[in-house]
C-alpha cells in the first residue's frame, strides 16, 4: 500500500524523543510512522514510499548518515530532515553535500521542525533541489551573474539586506531585488536551501554562518 503524501517517517533510537515528535506531528494532522532503528526503517520502506524523513544522526547500529547513503543507493526522493544533539561541522557538511533538506539541532523548537516538515512535504517529490551536488550545484551557481554571486554568499551566511547593502555600497531595495533573483535562479524557496547550496559547493564553511556555530 502506498503511503500518503503527508507520511512523515521518524527514525530515532530515543524512545521519549520519538514519542514526543510523533505526538507533535500528529497534532497537526500528519500521518507518522515511527522507527527506533535505521535498519528497521529501511526494511519497511517500499520503492513508492512518499513523504519525508526526520532522521536522527547518532543511533546504535546504522546511523543517520548511513541511512542517507542507503536511500541514495535506492534512488529515493524522500527529503531528509536531520536532527541531532551533536551537530559537529563534518557531519553537517556531509549531510548537506549528500542532499539533506534541513539540519536541526536538539533540543529543537517545535515550530521550526513543523515548518521544515511542511516545506519538505510541499516540495515532494520535486524538492526544488533533488540532487544538491556535483554538476547540478555547479550549473546552479554558474547561472548567477557576477553581482548575484556577490549577494549569494552573504545571503547564505545569514546577513540581512541592510548589511549586504552596506557591504556592496548599494541601496537596500537593490539588494532585495538581487535576493529574489538569486532565490529564483537557484530554485530555492527558503534560506536553508541557499545555505545548503553554498556548503555543498564548498563555498561556505558551516562555522561561517552568521550569528551561530553549527
């Protein structure tokens, strides 16, 4: 039986976290399938499964990044939202380079997680960035004009329009225009997508994100 488009697979070995996440998602009408083990999740997944995955990074046995690798081998189009209480830089970089939809640190803000899930479901099966890596990333960045690229990197770091305008010596209105053009050219509907592209392309280090260390 094919899962509904609003199926959210939650994979977390922490029973309390798994239960609370399931309750949160079901409270807004989403269909949830919880799993305590990465292998159990993969064994239960069918070729035509749809929705998105909330995947814990650190789990006994098959960890989140290993599950991501297996999904790639199966050519799965499920958007992956990683959650982790240990979001060190190499893990975040690897996750984004392999196409992660989002990466959220535990303990997470409930609305932040819900917003990310809703966005992932809206964009499925075309996530907007189905293969964040390799030639596709290069082609996206190559499509930017020189001025758009000047705006792209500060955007990805988290600078505001006013701050970018001050950097480049132009008006805020001009920066807002360029921001919208950058988003359109990259096929990005939200800022984490822009940041993910920059990280995957090796143009931005996660520790360079403004206002927070990953």
